[in-house]
C-alpha cells in the first residue's frame, strides 16, 4: 500500500518538532491510501504515527548516521508493506537550506524496529551557510557559454538564484542554484539549473528541467482503441474523468512563448481536442485528431499499468491526472515531460512521424513517477537511471497494453521511425546506437543521460529476458554480457516489480549505479527472499553489465 501526502496539505500543516540535534517536520495525515492492484482500497494507516516513528528512529541513530546540528527532515512519501513494515521518504534541510541529494528513506519493520536508512551520501554536514560569492556573480558564471549551453538560443536568467547545499555526485558544498531559460536547437524548451560553488565560483554541475525522449479513436500506431470521453453540450472532449481528468489538447504547431520559457508560467495549454461524434481521428496524419488519440490512449494505458501492476493511483500517486499537448511546434522531432504534462512533436514527416507512440507515452509519464518518488537527479549516473526508468516502464506499458498493432518489444520509438523502424534506442543492445554503453565504466557518469541510461536498460533486459538471441514481438533481439557470463531471465513481471520497489522504496535523488544494484537486491529480497532465484538473477544481471 502506498500513501502519499498532498504537497499543499503537507506544507500547510507542517509542525516543527525540535528534538536533540534534529529538527523534524511532520506532514498532513489526511492523504488518501492508493488502491493496491485490483483489490479493494486498503485502510488508511495512521500516517502521523508512522512518520513520527521514522523521525524518532533518525534521532536515535543520529550518531551512527553522522547527522549534525541544524538538520531538519520533512516527510514526502510513505510506503506501507502488507506485513506492516514502513518506508518513509524524507527531504532534508540544513539551517533552512535545501540539501540536494540529501533525501533519505527510513525503513522500519512491522514491529516498529529500525531497519536502516537509504541515502545517497553519508558525509556529515558541517559548513558555513554564508556565501563568499554574490548572487549576481553566480548568475554571470551560469550564463557563460560552454559545451553544455552552446546549443541553447536566447539563454537568459530565470528568477533569482537560491542558496542550497549541493551533495549530488560530490561532497556537500554550499552553492547557488541558478536557473536559466532558452530553447535548444531542435526546438525543445530548456530550463537549465546550474549549481555554482558559493565560494570558488566553479560550476559544479548542470541539470536540465525538461526531460525528453532523446528519442473509441483511430490512432496512428495502435489501431482503433477505446476512449473515455466527456460530453460538453453537443460535442465530445478527449478528456477522461475516470483517470484523474486526463485530457489532450492541440498546440496547432506553435511552440511555447518567450514568457513561458522565461518564467515557466502562463504557457499555452493548447486547444481541447473535441469531436461532434464519439469517434476521433481516422488513423492518418491528415486528421489532426489521430495523433491526439495516440497520446490519450498512451496516457490511459500508462495510468492503468501503474494502477493494476503496481497499485499506484496515477502519476502523482494521489489520483490527479496530467495532460497531453500534441502538434507542438513545426518539424519538432522530440517529446518532453515538464513536471505537469507531456508534449509531443509531429516529427519531420520524412524520417520520423509524430512521436506519440505507446512506449514514448509510457516513457514521458514515467518521468513524472520518478519525479514524485525517488526524484532521481537528471544528471550524472542518477540521470542515466532516471532515463532508464522511463525506458523500462515505457516498454512495460507497451507489453501491458498487449496491442496487436504495436506488440511489445525492447525497441524505443520504433513506431514513428518511418525509414528503419529500429527506434531511437534498444535495450537488448544499447550500444547499437553508437553512443549508449552496454557496460558500466568510470566514465558513464560523464555521458548525456540518454546514453548513460544504456547500462540500466541492458541490466533490465538481461534480468527479464536473459542473454542470447530470441524473437520478441516479431523483432529479433540478442544480448551479450560484459563478463562473458550467461544470464537466465526471470520474466518481465518479476523484473518490473523489483525495479518499481527499488525506485519507490530504496532509491534516492543521487543514487548511482552501484547503489542501484544494492537497491534492487533489497527489493528482490523483500519480494522474493534472499535465497531466491530472483535475488540471484539481479546480482548476476548487474555483474553482467560490469556493476559489481
């Protein structure tokens, strides 16, 4: 059972609990329990008691955990096991400053005893929170043209810099978080945050806030599909009230405005897609509603996948829906998730069609699930794991839908690949794109997240399907290992459940590949036992991609 505090509610009712060296903030106890699979809704636990117990565990183990004065923790998510065990995810502050990469998950057994803490870094926090570098100077450093920003046009500051403690991928440092806006050369909006050392002025890292694919209606790719519609007068809207009110709009081939890019607000939602009958689209790009049908169908299948397979109530875990924007910009060969919605381009019409295929819809919405659970930082190895998670669950959505027009396989985006039908990436052999590694190395963290994801994708394929050659969904697949071993797969069902539990219970924002190995082993032990075939397969699959 999964219980998620509403963000607004948690913020409004938080109370400071001063105890020893730790401050602690308790969330709203009125969050709704998510439906577990197809079973009846479970009884809501006393969330306040569960969180209070987790905070007590942190205080009691403060010395072992190297927690120092000035730190506070605030609950953002609670996962309850059927056994009664609990896993409380918490964000951390230091003297009021957000600690990026400082989030933790406190684990307690059914009897309330302490069972450990998942976290990305273990260093004690001892630093002055007075910056040696002024805001304006930090902003200027972030705007200097580098390899990371050279393909962004109209690069400009967005809002005032904010002071944080940055502990993602390095020892904790006081830093200015400087957000800039602009547009990538392919038309994708950019909302880049640069973390500038508040003493030396060095740019520690950058994180892109726009997460991309890089790579009854008649749909383009999935045939005729059922739809839940909303009637408004004499017209029907492509809006589904049974799945959180999700809906689809047409951007009329316009891009986001300058003000939208600059402030991230006031962005166009597009025009609600409607029809005078209960039928939408005709299965061709000549009818603008066809792509909208694909997007809405993809949203529906993704919603149902998370609900029926993992017991999650929508992307945000609270029953709230997101929405889709189709026909974005002109000749735009991409799609992106921006924290509230999915946006899809039409492709260039030559090499690529509209990017509204089922696996891409699952990919984009899964960015939202990651954002609202582990919050994997979109840079370095955690960024690769973020992208791998979206490829993994996007692929699992494709298998879940069981649509004869788009059978499940481990290719990403093959439906809109008009010339080769090979997709943007493939999970059985990531290096086939010439840039995504099959095997982990010390340089993996330096790759673009769409390429460093190859290690996680390869691991998951081996875990689910095993090594060697086989045909899946009518497509020939073949996967080798990095250590020359032979891996026997445990099947998609067990593999996806292990990854989801690892993501929602054990991974934190700065999780590395080595830590992902530990997280998935813990998840396999929880679900199947330490001596299980599944546990051994997880270890073997990670070793097979050089993560030991």
